[in-house]
């Protein structure tokens, strides 16, 4: 029997197409830049960040809980501009996805855990909508990885079967959950190894 043809790629955004939008390293940098107590900031972050990523509070509300619960010498706008400025592209991965999409007539969907304002900034600033067909972000669908429902939404939106999808994520747990749903999945650790994985599924540059 022939192998099912891959017609869709699911991708994480942070750690695959771009750097992570607001990870521990960036929070440490923010604490240093704005002279904040990182331990207190990080504890407050963990208490409410899931709620922000699920689209249930705004970025302003998140910052009010985590940073601006007391008077600061800088404004929320200053802090947001700092957050947005930390996003960086992974050009080789972006170019590869564009090339594969064109060569194999693939659908491309992102499946990511990110808050709304960061997601929209990153989509627009790096022109991800020029090659991504669907953005299945936790803030839009109100499910977060590793909840299986976010993958089901992605499959339903793309109107494809699990065996026709290749999924790339930098977090192994999320890869394992997708594999348990019979989605071909692998962990992105380096550009070269990702190309090797893609070749196994017939996606050759």
C-alpha cells in the first residue's frame, strides 16, 4: 500500500519559525532591563499566563497582574514595546516552509500557545500570513497544547486526516501528544536535522 501523501504541515511558531515570544530567558532580560524582582515577577507570571495564552485576558490585564500591580517608573506601553521587540525570525525555516508549500502545494497551519497581542504582532511583523493558511493559536481557539482539542481544531480547519499531516514543534511533549493522534510529528532541534526528518516524509527541497 502506498504511503499517505503529506498535504499539510502543522508548525509551532515559537522555537520553529520565530524565537519564543515570552519565555523564561526573555522574562529574565525584562526583569534586568526594568529593574524588577525576577522571582516575584516569574511567580506572578506562572499564576496567570495560561489565562492570557487561552485568550481569556488581554495583554494589558496580564501586565497589570504581573508588573503593574504597583507603581512603576515606566509605562505599560514601554514594557509592551520591549516585549514585542524581542521577537526574532528564523529565516531559513521560514524560507523552507515557503519553498515546500510552493513545491508540494501544501497547506500550512501554525499550532501555537501564544497570547493574542503577541500572536498578532508576530504574524504581521514577520509576514507569516504570506505563507501560513491557518493560525490555530491558543488565544483564538481557547485550548492550549498539550490539550488534544487544539490539534483536533487544526485538523478540522485544514480538513485533512492525521496521516496526511507532518507536525513540527520544539517541545517533545507536544510532539508526543500529536503522535498519539497518529499525526506524523518530530521535534525541531536544528535546521539540518529538520530537513532530514522532512525528507523521510517525501518533502525534499
